C-alpha cells in the first residue's frame, strides 16, 4: 500500500506555523527503510487526513499538520500546549489534570462529567481515546499531530461533531538509534526522557520510549504550608514493527502511564481579576463572606487573585492517582487490487481524585483521596478499512467498519465537611428574618430562641439543631456503571471527474446503545428527619420560606439518606446517518478551491450526577419514585450541519490557506455547575418569539426580580418550531513563509462567532431552558473568543563551518475576550491576553547534541482557564448589594488559573 511518510525534516512549515529547525529524521526515520519510496517532493507536507497519504495542499479540508520539530520547539508535551500553534483550537484543564476539554472553532464539551463524550475526538496511533482529557498524558516522542476541523466520521474510528486531534507517535525503524533528553526548570522541574531503537533482523525492529516528569506546584497552601498542582508522572511505550515484505506491515504498541499528583486548586475571583465582582467579596455587602470569615476563612483569601496563595481545609487533599495503559495492533496489507488496514485496540484507564471541593479553608465539602472518587474506562475497539482505486484510477474508494465496547464505572464519596453544619446554619440565619439572632459561636448559630413561629417554633429550632449537626456526612459510596456499545459502517470516495476537478462523497451509519445503572449509599439522616417534621409546615405561607431554607440546606446537593441502598437502571438506543460531500478544483498546480457540506453527530447519554433525580425539598417516596425519575438523567445526541468553502495556495517558500465556515448545532450538549449540582441539558433554538421568556429578567425595563419567574411556561416552544440552538461561523487564515533556508515564519488568524441563538429552549420537545442558563440567549459560547492570532518565528543559522548551528525560536498566541463559564455570568469573563514562548540554543554537528534555554509564558501573563460558582457559597438575595451587573443571588466565584511563567534549560543527545 502507499505508506505515509511525514517528512520530519521538511523545509516548508505546516499550515498555521513555521516548522522549526530540521529534526532528527536522519537518525530515526519514521518508516522502515525496506518500504517503497513515496513519490513526494521533499518540501511537501504529507498527511492522512482523508485516510490516504496526500500532500497537505491537496486536501480539501481545514486541517493543521504539526510536526515533531514544532512540538519540540514550542515545548509541547501534551495536547494542551497545541494552543500556541493552532488558533482554532483551545485545550484547557480544570478540576483534575486527568481531565481536560478540547474546543475547535469555539465548540467543545464543557466540564469533566464522564457521561459526556468529547465533541473533539482524540486518536493516538489510530486508537480512539474516549475522553479528550486522556490526551493530557505525556506523549513521548511524536512524529506528527493532525488537527482536523469540522465534523468527522466517514474516514474511520469514532465520529465527532466538532473535530479531531490525530496523534501519531514515532515508529520503529531498521536503523539503530538512541537518544536522551534532560530538562531542569523553575519550580524544581525535572523532566528526563529517552528512546532506543533496535533492528532485530531484516524484517523486525523495536523501539522503547520513556518519560519521567516532576515539578513542584504553583499554588501555595498557606494553611498546611505545601504546594498544590504539582507534577509527578512517568510514561513508557514499547513497539514492535514487523515488515516481512513490502506488502505487509504489522505494528504492535503497548504503553503505560502512572501519575501521582496533587491537583487542582482554585482561588477566589477578586475584583482585581474581574471588575464585575464589584462588592461581591465585601463582608459588609454579602452575608456568605461574613459567615466564611467567622468560621476561619482569612479575609485575604477574597483578594489573593493571581498570587496563587490558597487556603485548604486541614486534613483535606487534592491528591490523585491516574493509571492509563493499553495496547494496539495495526496490520496494513496490500494484496494487489485493494489495501486492508486493521487497527485493534484495548485501553484501561483509571483516575482517582480527592479534593477540598469548596476550595476554602472552611471545611464545607470534600472528596476523600481514598480510592472511592474514581472513574474507570475499559475500552475495546476494532477498525477495518479497505481501500483502492477503480475505473482507471478515476475513483479512490474506501469502505470500512468500526466497533467499540466500553465499560465505564464512576464511584463517588462526596461528603459534607466537619464545619458544614455550622456553615449551613449560619448561612440560613444571616440570610433571613433571624439575622438579628446571628451568633456563629452559639448552638444553631442562634444567640437566642424567641417564639417567632407560633406553635411551630419547637419544630423549627429542632430542625435547625439537626442541620447544625450535619458534619462529615453524605455519600458513603455511589456507584455509576455505563456500558456503551457502538458500531458503524462508513465509506469515503474521491471521484476524479476531470483534470483538477474532484468530488468527494462520504457516508456513515452509526448504531449506539448505552446501558446505565447506579446504586447509592448515604448516611445523612438529618435530611429525612427534617422532611418528616417540616413538610407539613410548608402549607403555612408565613413559614414556607424558612422551611424551604432548612430543607434545602439539610439536603444540599441531593446528598440524602433517602438514596441509601437505592438502585436505578436505564437504557437508550440511537442510530444516525452522517456524511460529507466536497467539490474541489485545482485551476493550477499551486491553487485549489473547494466547497463542502458535512453532517456530524455525537452520541447522547446519561448525566452521571444524581442531581436531576429529585428536588431537594421533596422526598422520593421510596425506590419506585427514584426509578421513575431516572429518565431525567438522559440527554439527547448532538448533531451539526456544517458548510465550508476554502482556498489553498502553495508554491515554493509560501503557502496560504483560507477557510470560511458555518456550523449549526442542534441538541447541543451543555454541562453546567450551578454552585450546587451539575446540570446537563440539550440546547436548541425556537423559530417563534419567546418574548424574553428564556432570558434574564433584568432585560425587562420594569423588572425587579433576578430572573423571569414565569419562564417554566413563557420559555416553552412548540415542538415543530424547535431548530438548531448554536451557530459557529467565521473565517480562518493561515500562512507560512520561508524567505531563507534558515528562517521560517508562520501566521494564523481565526475570526469565529460561536453564539447561542436569540430564542432558546432546553430540548427537542421545546421544554423551557433551565433558568441557571438564562444568560445564554444571543450570547457567545463559553471559551469561544472571537479573534485568535498566532505567530511563530524560527531561525537556525549555521555557525561558521564548524558544523554547529544555532536556534532562535518564539511563538505567540493572542486571544480576544471571552467568558470562561458555561452559564455566561459576567463574573466569569476573561480579558484578552497574549502568551509568548521562546527558545534559544546551540546544536552540534548533525544535531547529535544540543543545549537550549527556554521560557513558557515568558511575560508571566495571568489569566483564568475556567471560572465557576464556588460550591454552596451563595449569600442571601436580600442582603444589601450595589453591583447592578450581577445577574442573581450573591454567589461567590472561584477560578482555575493558568500556569505562570516557567523557564529552564534542556540538554539533548542522540546517535
């Protein structure tokens, strides 16, 4: 078969950036020497974006090919660092280094709820990784990374609605080689890696790559005097490549990753980080701040901002362990008239993570680092592709099939801390008619107990005392199990209609089945006891508010003993046709224009959070009631209709790519943390006018409420008026220039308008949008800046005639303003910023050795990856507050900060 050879030493830069200095392909070629020689110009960049080896300039798709050289010089060790060289891509991590979210053109899967698959599929050596955060592992030495933008699915593997990241590792070669690398940097960073490549005869070669990485954390816990967000991980990958003839290649890969790290902390969003915070953190204006300070939270915590000083509750930890291993077998067999590719993969991934879940010194909520807050994926996949040509090479055809079976287990032990009871009672007392009795050192947080509630007074105070005693209670062990079985048939065909004119037609059928079950354990009996005593009092109008307040705090987060021993189960099935059609034309050898339509799909599933099972105030009424509500955990599949036109020009030292796109998403899957629970909701549009029923009430001139109280009815839409709810459209421009053989320049500019429609509903039946999402209509999606620009420069001059060469490299990414929170509250806005990386060094003859000094984020730009509602930390709505920009309540906010400036020195050698 025609084999891919990405030319690691190619002179022309990849689409959006300049490739840096020539890499070490001379010592470690990507393919065995016994294979046939590909008929490509040495300056061509060759990719497999359409399942075939093609010159990048001939591929009628928006795809970026990132070489090993660029990865090395930009300091990229995982997919998160691709942000610097791919303007349409944004990868961020939040509550755990084991989790991450990739977005392309502003579209991605929000948060780390394991029930949601990624809108951006990640493949490593042809094997699908079921959640994009798994790509945050060390990757070892990489041959190339391809970033495909837009819906994917007709070429193989798992389908994706927004795009794909395809990572290809260095393969064994028939020539002996070895190399090592050592890095030391600030925060006591140590990173050591190496490889050895060994020929084992005429047709067999082996390769081993390994990485060890350690670094201190960049947050400092002042309570316990330790660092958080450290790194401690190692990775090993072994490969065998067997090529008995030019027609048959067998590649066996096995890898193992282990991480033992303490991550991830967050800091309060202060007014210095976001002007819309206003007086939110002022104890004079927000009762929740007064309560936190009374219980031990230092006042400085609310103004620390980017100092990265934090306060972790004594005895709590962010410690976590991740183990990821697997194997794959790829067989490529050319048997004459057709070429067969088989990729068999198995992955086993487990991550356990403890946390001080309230992110404050006050012990409100935690997950113990005891192995009972884990997620585990066990995935088997099989892909078969058969391809060839027909009708005198007028047709390049490809057909294939894909099968995957995944077992997902999530365990959880989210528990109230040892100060939760006092925190909850004080929050209750300061926020209502009992504020005058507030006494944080007294039982029930009450200085006195007057008979304010008539005959119900003893019941009310008894319930408050029970609430005051809820300490170290909650989930004993919740277990969620999901089996996902999916299979697909696909075809992708290129018809050469006339000279320079091609028509591409692709089609995919996907069949999906998910089975779900869960069991719950809980030891919080106060919720049930308070429900039994107080529910009859809700009918008394003067008592409703105080009763609801006590019950809501007693059963906060739905952590109730009613779930103890309860089991639920459910199943959903889907089948979907997706596909693509492309027309491309090359009027000259250097210029190609194209237009395309694609339909994409991402499977529905189950919200692996029990929040949707009940309203905290009301009881279940036993297991049958729980089972009846299990359907609330389901969410529907996400689909997209995507349109694209593009131009690609490439000649000699200059290339230019321009793409214009429009993508319409229906049933967009949105995961939102509202400060108490995770909401997973489909978002759609309505072609009828909802008259503001789906919006923040503050947009109404005569409004006095925080949001529209009648939205449950006014925000509904007739089912036949439901349409797409998210639109992503824009233009991408990518250019590269090689004015001299030692100088390479790359530029990228993306303008993307990724917005919700003006009229939104919550599902395809037209149900109202959840009011936690009332800011969405007409606004941009979270983490979707409108303008992103990237640039890179590499200069690799010879130093005299000694064989030495130098290296000067920098890259930058300029990002426009955007909101980091999925509910789009203004307190989660991030101002525009620019990140610069740089590297300078000297290298020996044939690059047998090198020494390089480098810096990441060299100007120490501070910014937030994601801001979120601080768990359970919302003050009373009646408290005095002067900021008109706040859309409701007195919610505090926290943020996961990006890494500060890092710098160091790297030594390399290879032979």
